[in-house]
C-alpha cells in the first residue's frame, strides 16, 4: 500500500502568482506612492516659498502650483491661455 501526497509547492492563485509575490508588489507600489507624495509635497513647498515674480517668470501663478506639480495643469493652461 502506498500513500500519495498532493500538496502544492507554493500557494498560487488561478493566475499563477504567489501570495508572497502579490504582497511584495503591493508593498512596492505603496512605497512608490508614499515617496511620490513626499516629493510632490517638497516641490509644492519650495514653489510656495518663491516670490510671485519668480513664479511668473516660470509661467505659474500660485493657484497653478499644485496642479503643475501633480501634472494636471498642462492641458488646462493651454486652453485658458488660448494656445
């Protein structure tokens, strides 16, 4: 009489990705998101510390700082300025 064991070597879902791999990817994305927010915050603070004249030289107003840093302003600025 023989006994057979059929336990999988790794815990995989139906797509073939391991649980540990999915967790590593999730933590990696969380780290990237956290660092992105910190860098955006640093750039926003730096721009807010500049004078209105310096901002104007760069083509920005204070109301455009946050969208410019986050990448949301290019299309809106072109439409508003008639470009």
